[in-house]
C-alpha cells in the first residue's frame, strides 16, 4: 500500500528546531545572488548600454522580444496599450489608481512654520526628490499593480522625473504606465537594469533613488548600488503571517496563505494560533482548496518555508509575530494596539491581503526578512525631503544668544559663538567676546 503524501502545510509547536531558520531561509540565498549581481553591476557601470544589452540577452525575459533591451517605449505605445485594455480592467485600474493617490495624499507631510519664542520661528519645507526609478518585475506574472504602487506615490509627491524599468511589459503594465502619467518607460530588468538606473548609460540618465520589488538578483543589485544611489529597501520573497485566537473561518485563512504562497516558491505563509482544532481545520482546508485548484508555485512555498505553529497561548502568539516582523500580518481588530513590527496589517476575517495587493490604496511594496522592525512599506514619504527652516529677528537671536555661546564654548567651537556675537549689540557682544578664546577669558 502506498504511503499517504505528507500534508502541504505542516503543524509544528512553537520552539521547534529550525522554525525561524525556515522563515529566514531567503537570507541564505542572497549571498550567491550577490556574487552574480556584483559582476553585472560592475560591467554595466563600466560599459553602459553595451553591457546592458549583453546581460539582457544572457538572461532574457519572456516576451522581451517586442523591444530591444533598454528601449524606451513611446507615449504613443503606452496610450495604444491603454486603448487595447478591456473596459473591465481599465475600470479596475482607475479605481486602484484613485485609491493609491488618495492614500498618498493623506500620508503626505505638510510644510509649516511655528513660533518657538517671540522673534524665533522654525518650520519645514517639503520637497520632492529629483528623479526616481520604479522597478516593475516582469517574470512569472505581469504586475500592473506594482507599477501603480511605485509610480503614483512618486507622482503624487511631485517627483519631476519618474522612470519605469520592466523586463517584459505586458499590455496591462503599459496601460497602467499610461494611466499613471509615466513619461519614461524602459524595457530592461534584472541586476543590469538596477545598475543602469543607478549609474546611467549613454542613453539613460541616472536616477536619484530606486524603488520596487524584484527577484534575488534585483534585490542584491539594489544593495550593491545603495552607496551611490538611494534605494527604498531590499525586499525578499513574500511573507504572510495569520494570527488567529480560534474560532476564525479556516477557509478564509487557508485561502490567504495559498494566495501569498503563489507569488514565489520561496514565499513564507504561516498561521500562528494557540487553538489546535483551528490548526487542524486550516491544514485540511489547504489540502481541499489546493486539490480543487492545483498551484505548483504555491505548493512549493507551502512545503518549503511555510507552517502552522501552535503557540502556548495568545500572548506567546503575539510575541512570536512581533519577533518575526512579517511583511503581511493578519490578526483580530481588537489586538491592533499590540502590533509593533509588520509591513502592512489586515484586520479580521474580511480583510484579505489581496485587498492591499490591489485596491485599498495602501502600498504592497513592503519590507521582508525582519526589516519591518525598522520601517513600514513604500509610501509618498519615500519620495520627499523634509528641509528644516529657521527665521529669527534680532530680538529673537538675543533671547537665545547666551545659551548658544555657552554650548559653543563647551564644545570648543569658538567661531560658532562669534557668529552669534557679531550680530548683536555691545552688551551681548562683550559677553561673547570674553568667551571666544582661552586668551580672551577674564
């Protein structure tokens, strides 16, 4: 008799050996990718367009044949793709774009000036960075949603030059670029595209910042160029962590885990719960749903990096999620205040991660591999600079002068003290002058 196949999603107890290692597995693959990416980045930096074309031929993207590597897609071609797009998809893209713009506007910091003391005002300017490169993957799936998630916050921020790089742009991606008002669309991908964006070529001016997700080579290349060109963050394969007390709908949980697992064979999809009956129900529901709609990519991710974890209790489950700092985190709405580390949070049974992936307006370019301990997902603030401002009257400076001189003297920066003293009348000036140098002290 044939032995039954092991379940796609294993149930394990928290604390089992190798659990966190499985969650962090993608980090181990990055070293090998970085060695390849380093060669590519160095070559494109040195030889520009010729190297970009050569590496693109060595690692061709499906469907790239319509365009030469590095080719710029004209505005007319983007508009034509929009016209070819089915009406239902155009409506969905418009709805997504409207929500993304609205979210970006709500997130946008505002300029202000406020009085600290009479005659002393401080404030901030908000200015867009000068240029950005938006990387849109084009391998396993066409991703018009990623184009909207990267280009629209940049446009909302007021970035004057937005360059999109995609190795294999489907019509839906080109249509999304038209909708987003993208004026510079380049057909290029992989580490070679990141290098071209960072350092420029004869036909492509470099950008100030690169954003967007990609495979391990794109991620490695972003890390390599980060010393010369700003990046958002190095994002790895998709992660989802469902926190369930017990009593949640197992079909909903299973569907979410499968949905995120289908992104990549190295995706991580975890349920953490103290409820053993729910754990078994979700395990069975994953088998049922995958049997009804087989998905080889999701199956590989569920077997390789995913798990159902039995926590000791709810406090333990929350602590485990906080330590893992997942890209996507689902939990009951009542526990939102307990969340400290997550890329994006989904509350309750009726907030599938697919809502954030496409239409709610929140961004799906999110930190992975524990980086959510340090930052959230891509937002309009990634494309903005906050520049501080000071405005003082003579009377306002006089109110601060003694403390400035005292602090400058304590640090030995006598010219700092002098720059205040020279602006003031004799009384303050004598006070400052007496402390400007050791020789001048009384």
